[in-house]
C-alpha cells in the first residue's frame, strides 16, 4: 500500500477531524480544529502528520515536541491521536507513519518518543509494543480546569 506521509496543511483539517471522530468516537468541532491548527501551524514543536492513499487521508498523528531544561529528559515528543482508517489497518500503515514521525522528531533533536493512547485501544497498543514502545511505570494524570469566566 503506497502511502505518502507529510505534514498536514490547512486544507487537510476537515478530513483529519472526520478520521479522528471515526477512530476515537469523538465529536470534534471542525471550526475549533481549524482555529487551533491556524494558531499552531508555524510552531515547529507542533507537528500534525497525515498519511495519504488514493488522494484520501487514511492516517493521522500529532507530535508535540517538548524541550526541557533537564538533561536526562532533554527534548522529547509526545504523540497522540495516532490513527489509521479501519479499512487500512494491518497493512503496516501505522508502522510507516511512526517511522516518518520518528525521523521528524530525530531531526528536531528529540531523544525519546512518548505516546498517549486510551486504554480501550488494545489493537493499537499491540502495534506500539511491536514498534518498540514500552509501558512506563507511570500514570497519566489529568485534572480538568475551568476557563476563566466560562461555565461548563
């Protein structure tokens, strides 16, 4: 399957949102996604990647590069929203995309990749283990905070 990987462009956002909504059973707003993409598209630490096959986006991932002042951590990347369209899975598309992202992150000086994946995505986890990711002895903690002046 000849998939072409590249960094996302503004015109890709609608297909990215559609794919993420399908893969993660999310209800992402296209308007919000476009606003965020436009404000971050020139930030070299925010990388949105797409995989294209037959002129359609079939894969997507987001890498956030985090430079730190801590020598052991140095600079690393957190990957999220790693997804491949259902009909294209088990064809090495995710592996190819991870190769592409790894190369981009190495060029940025990252020494490690971290990956955020929801617990229900067990098939994806098998792919990540096969790729060489390991589950760390750490938890991903989260706390919601209200935007100032906004009621939830």
